[in-house]
C-alpha cells in the first residue's frame, strides 16, 4: 500500500481534521469560529415562530409586567389616597409618599387581620376544591355510563358554567333572601323558621361555599369526564373477569387513569378559588362584618372602599397572595414529582 507524500499527505491530514471536527458535532473545520449559542441558534432556526410570539410577549409584558412591578414598588412605600400624585381642579399635587421598605410586610404578617383572613381563605379554598372535585368525579362516573337522557343531563349540568358568573351570584342572592327568598319560603312550608343565610357569620360561610361549588362543578365534570373516556374499556373488562369489584376497579383503574387530569384541574381550581373575587364580593361583600372576607376581597377593600384608600397595604396583600400561590405551585409540583408524575 503506497504511503502518501508531499501535498497528498497534507491534504489527507487536513481532511482528517475536518472529519474529526464534524464527528465532535461542530459541523465546522477547526479554527473557523465558535459554535453559535443555544438561543442564537434557536432564533436563527425558528425566527418565524419568534416573530409571531414577540407581539404577544410585548403585550403581556405591558399588561401584566408593569402593574406587577408597580404594585411591588407601592408595597414598599406608605402610599395612600392623600399622598399620591393627583389633580384637584387646575391644581396639580405631586406625590409625597415615602419609601418604608418591608414595614408593610412586617405589619401584615404580624397582625391579626392578615392571619385571620388567610385562615378563612384556606378553609374556603380547601372546602370548595375538595367538594367540587368529589361531586365532579361522582357525576362524571355516572354520566360516563350508558343511561337514558345522558346528553340532556350533561347539558343541564354544564349550564351553570355557561351562565355569566355575576348573573348566577345574583340569582343565588335572591334565593338566599331572608324575607322573600325561595329557600326560606320552602322551609316555612315545612314549619321551619327562616334561616339568616347571609346575615349570620356561620350560615354566610356555608352559603358562599355552596355557591362556589355550584359554579365549579361543571368545570370538574367536563375535565374528569374527558379523562374517564380516555381510559380503555378493555381494562375494566379484564379486571371484571379477574373478579375485581366496583371499588377495586375504581381504585386501581379509574383513579390512576385520571391522575394526569386530576393534578391539573386541582391546581387550576385551587388558584381560581383562592382568588375567587366575584362570589364573595357580589354575594356578601365580605360580610357580615368580616366573616367571609378572603385575601383578594380584603386587598380590594383597602384600595377602593376604606377612607383614605390605602394603596400600599392593598399592594402588599396582593404581593403576598402571589407569593403564597407560587409557593403552593412549587410544593405541588415537587410532590407530584416524588410520586412519579410530571407536570
């Protein structure tokens, strides 16, 4: 076999260097420059997708980003209705509020009002999400079977989701009316005294939970019904042939099959319920007293109802709500990961 000499040897050596460079994944001969970074390579490859997404990102940044940054800044000041920048007639009054650091957060976390409101907010959230999930799962299992009028039942159960929220809440407020409400008239027909649904602290809490469950069940029903229909029927048939009873089939087939759907709807329902402003505000406005006030309605009250309006305190509560939900999402994700689920 002839040994390459001269120019042929140099050319062979150069070709081998190029081959080695490509085998290492650079795709370039050595010395021709560095490999582009991941972001730069992604932009050059998927520039059309980046161009389509950029306007949406910009709009979200303005609509969400600026209020968030502004709220965090106000939470570090003593801003209220009397010291913010404002116009009175032709006179312009500059802002005179001052930076106070974390004083607002210290006051909120060490005060009784935030902790008591947080306690009821957690009870409200856990009760609503737990009962909504249980009822939605039960109804989904019923409607997943072949029963007469199944389509009509599905339409009626989804109806509360189709009606605007404020309309549903006002309808329930009429039902809860202590003097002329349908519920108390129904009780009076059975010889039972009228119940102060919205005027007693305990009954008011039960009332708002019931309304929120009524509004939340359709979402759970639709999501869980879709999950049930994705479980192969052959699995139930095989389990039944092996002698598994209804509870065993539910425990070992239905629940594992719904795990991916359940984790998502529970997370979403928790976030929505924790911030469920319309039900509380339109039904009781946080009353009687402060009995049904949750964190988000109390933050609204600081900023729009009390005098002088306390923008700093309202912003502080808003930031704390965001932090609490972020902590919940992180913990929830880690729990799922330990259980072998991905989200």
